[in-house]
C-alpha cells in the first residue's frame, strides 16, 4: 500500500521544480510550461486528499476539473500574449519585455 | 516493497526527472516533449488514485491540447531566440536555493501532520464516481456555480486569445 | 462452458487454471493473463493491417479500372509480405541534423496511438480488453498521441517540408477533433454510459436510426483525423513531398504506413460500434464468435466507405478544409448535440422518442441545406460581378 505521504512529497517536489522554472527561466513559454507543472502538482494533491482523506465526497475531483479549465484558459491567453509580443517586439525573453517598466 | 509501490516509485521518478528536464533544457521543443512525459506521469498517478476520468481528461486536455499548443508556440516564436546561451536569469542560483528550502520545509511541516502517513480506504465497488462527479458538477447543491463560471471563463479566454493573437489589420 | 460456445473464455480459463496449478501468486497470474491479452489484441491489429493493405490496393485498383496486385500468391495476397520484406531490407537513414531520439520515437508512437484504441474495443459479448467506464473519452485521449507523433516526426526530421506537413497536420487534426468528440458524445447520451460495452448493449435499435446525421459527421471527421483523401493535405505529395514522413525510410516509414491503415480500419470499427450496433446480430449473444464476425463485417463496410471516398474525391484546399470544419461541422454538431439532449430528456421512454429524434435530424439537415443554398447563391452573385474569372497574373 502507498501512504498519502508519497503522493504529497511527489507533489511538493513537482511544485518546487515548477517554482524554480517560473522564477529562473528567461523564456516566456518556458515560464508557462513551469506554471503547468505547478498546477499539476496542485492537482495531484487535490486528488490524493480526496482519495485518502475524504473519498465519500467527490469535491476533490470536482476541484481538479476546475483546475483543468483554469489551466486551459491560462495557456490559451498566455500563449496568445507571448505570440502577440513576439510579433511586435521580436522577443520572448521575459526580461526584455520591459515597455511598461519604469 | 509491493509491486504497486515499485510502479509508483518508477512513475514518480520519471515524472520528477521529466519535470526537471523541462526547466533545465535549452531547446524548448525538447522541454515541451519532456513536459508531455511529466504530464503523462501525472495521468498515471491519477489512475493509481482511482480517478480514471481525471486521468483521461489529463491526457486529452494537457497532452492533446496544451502541450501541442506549447510546441506550436515554440515553433512560431523561433528565430533569434534559438539556443540563447544563458537560459536562466541572474537570480537562478538564489531561486534554486529557495526552491530546495521551500521543498524541505514543506516536507518537514507535512511530516508533523498526523494524517501524513494515512492509508487509503478501499472505495466501494458499487460506487460510480463518474456519475457522482457529473451530478456534483451540475447540481445546485454541488458545484454548478464554479462549473458555470469556469465555462464562461473558458469562453472569455477563447475570445481573448483570438483578439490578442490576431495580427493587426494594415500591418 | 464448452469450447464451441465461447472459445476465448474457454481457453483463457484453461490457461488460468494451468497457471494457478503452477502455484503462482494470484497477482502474477493476473499480470500474465493481461500481458497475453495485450499481445493477442495487438498482434491481431497488426496482422489485420497486412490483409487491409492488400484489400485497399485491390479495391482502389477496381475503382480505377485496374486489376491491382496479382503476381505474388493467389490474387496477389502475398504482395504485402513482399513489400514488408522490401521495407525491412531498405537502408535505415537518419538525417544528419535530425533530432535522433524524437525521430525514432515518432513512428512507434504513431502505431501505439492506434493500437491503444483496440484495448477498449468490444469484439463480442464479454470479449473486451478493458471495459473502462470512460471508454469514449479514452478514444479521444489516445488520439492526441497520434497528433503528437506527427508533430514530433515533422519537427525532428529537420526538413522544411516535413515541418510544413506537421503544421498542416496539427491544424487539421486539432480542428477535426472537435466535431469528432462532440459526435462521440451523442451515442453516450443515447446509451447513458461512456463504456463502449454499455453502448453496444444499449443498441437494441442501432443508434444510426436515432442519429443518422451524427453518424455521417463522425465518419467525415474521422476521415479527416486519419488524413486520407480528400483531407490528405498533411502529406500532399504535389505540394510538400510527403509531409511529415518525408525523411523516413524503410521500416520506420512502414510503421507510419501501417499506423495509417490500421487507423482507417479502426475508424470503421468505431463507427460500427458507436452507431451500427457493434457485435450485435442474430445469435451473437450465445455464440460470441458470431459477434466478432458481425463486427468485422460492419467495420469492413465502414472501411469500404473510407476507401470509396478516398478513390473518388480530389484533395481539398486548406482554407476550404478549415472553413468546412469550423463554419459547418462544428456548429451543426453542436446544434445536434443540444437538440438531441433536449429531446432525449423530453421524450425518453415514450413512443414519440424515435420520431422526435429523426425529425430533429431532418430539421437540422434541411436547415443546413437551406443555408448552404443561400451561401451558394450569394457566392454566384459575387462571382457575376467580375466580368472575367479572377486569374493569377505574374507580378
């Protein structure tokens, strides 16, 4: 039998890898990929909590479904923004997108 | 060590390795392909957690749509950004340290929690979790409002993405 | 239970008893039985391809007033074996600047994505690889690996034609996945289950009677999914060499080829299961072997239509392909899904159920025809405004 702790440690690891990617990568698309990793870590946690602690209600899975919808929307808008910025500024490096910077 | 534990460890290490590759690969198409492996690993974990519906949706949405969209975007924004020498910004070392500290503190904090090592109780085979999930998502006592909000948000994101990514006329 | 009633269950019980008799742990026995099932279903699919390629060449030849392969073996049946031997002996080339790993994984993924569908196909009463309760969604999910394999192949070849083919392919496959998945939901709605076995069992009347239009749309969008004529823009040889598999040689190309043929037949099988009653037929309940025969006959019927379309229609232009999907198929399928859902709720269990659903199909079809007619009239008027037909002139 697999205890809950294994899933939680895995999710924590995945989240931290995504965290590192979001803050350290320069490419905007790579940042979006890392955000996906973080969202997935959250989803693992939601489903694991549902399965181990509250299997009688279905809320964990319902939450995960909503996270899927959020992830899909986030990627669609995020990539549209990246492509739009690439068109006007010819770069996808997050640091070089500094028009609004003081 | 039971076979199921071995399977879990294999999947978990594959997922983490692939995730690590995603954030460290220079070549973004490779990063996106590793992202596919990581996402598939998460789908396998959903199967092990007896959430088959979510596993299938994970493959359908993440691999079928999101990862492919990522690869597409990478290819559309290629050119001068290909193979830039420093793929991480100047804070990368600090961020890595913070991530490791964050991970260890999370594990230490969670280990204090009494349910940390809880074992799963078997789900009654008479239950149909898909039916339950479907009913919960559309019943007024369940999650109908979040569900509807999510659908409206998806529609808004769809239109927003179209408007943002569309080339301006006359350029 | 005797051998003649249900040979598969009889044999599997026999093997299981044998293994249990060897004092193996129950989990090992289950594992071995599952493995055996996987091997049998996968080899069935791949062996079927050998026959299908011969069949397709024969049928296409007849459509084109030729004889087709007739040298190797009786009726040219051994032609495919000769082709396989040829493919195996060919030089296996990996382009210099190709991405080696992705280049080699892509053809495997292409075949795997099709073979995975066979895991949930109900061959007959009780003969199914895995009766998962999300079978229909599983089919859609597995299809995304096919898209991924095309993209990987096109990108890793490091060839601009391959990449162009991959881009076209992804645009087409993702677009046509939308109407395909929506039409998949209509049998789900009628059968009230997402398991394929449940869908077959619910079809005491074939679903094509309730939903003829969705069945047609499913077939059309599936043909687009496998990228066959008239939707073969992804490997249009007159424009982009061979599309995403331009750089592939030998057996790696053979895998893409086999994957495509198997996919085409799988489309026939799926159409048969979702809309034409699957293995149902006289006597199929008691003798499952009959069920397999019925299913295969129905599937071959579907496959014949795919071949028929392929040999009849020319390739369509890319903007027409996308317009046809987004401006015609998607709205029509959405309207059908909503209409059928409402009518299903209103008339379920009453005598009006069947007439109402058929009427809904007819209304949508009539509305579609009227709209198309108006569109054609408008386009004709527009064309009349030009005295001469627009001709491309050299700059």
